């Protein structure tokens, strides 16, 4: 049995080493300058949004429970991408916050930053870094985080414990 495990381990290492070599069958070294799809969509480094960008980013932040399923809005914002480039944007209930920022000089094409954080401590509950936003699709992104339960009154009376945060944003052209 030990000989079989040793043989499998050696075969795995040999396969890994072969995959890492640069020969005619491997296709060459890894590409680091972005693929053709990224270049065609203009989502690469240096071509992100500017402070004059009039597109609108709409973001919602809410508490969420899965058992039973329920949501409770915390807040939302509608801001131009231009304002987010220059100032960022946030929405908060004083306990949790969604923050959006755009990095104008990213190392690669990941310039759009979103994070859920605890206001009192600044602790980041969840974050995502995405390529520059483009108009199209039902939403730009969705982000969630598990949190200590927050109990709030609900419509129709009673209380509900919410143990998740959910944020989602969409982008549109101005009307």
C-alpha cells in the first residue's frame, strides 16, 4: 500500500512539474497582460472611469435572514460614477456600512472596490475587487457577509433576527 501511495505521489509531482515547464506542448509562459476579452471590453489598466463620468451607480444595503427568509433595508444611494471616482460613496445605519471606491491607478484591471464593514471598529466583514464597471446586465455585483444577529421589528408586529448583510449595486446611463 505504501509503495502505491509513493508511486501516486511521484506521478502527481511529475505531472505538476511537466505542467509548469515551458515547452512546445505547454503553450508557453502564463499571460499577464490581460486576455483579448478584457482588452475588447476596455476593462484594462488605465482606461477606467473619470471624474466626469455621468453613469449612475445604485447600491442597496440590507439585513437578511434565511430562516425564515426576510430582508430589512438599511439604506441606498444613487451616485454618479464621477462622484465615486473623486469621493467614493457609502451607505450606513451607524452599525454597518457599504463603501464603494474606484482606484484610478490599479496594478491590473481591478479598479472597482466594494466593502462591507462594521462602523464602530472599522473591521471589514466582506469585500470584492472587480474590473471597471460597464453598463449592462441585471446588476453589477452582489456582496454578502455573515454578522452577529441583529434583532429588529418587522412589518405586522414581532421581531426578526437578521444574521447576514447583503449589498447589491447596478449601473445605468443617466436619463
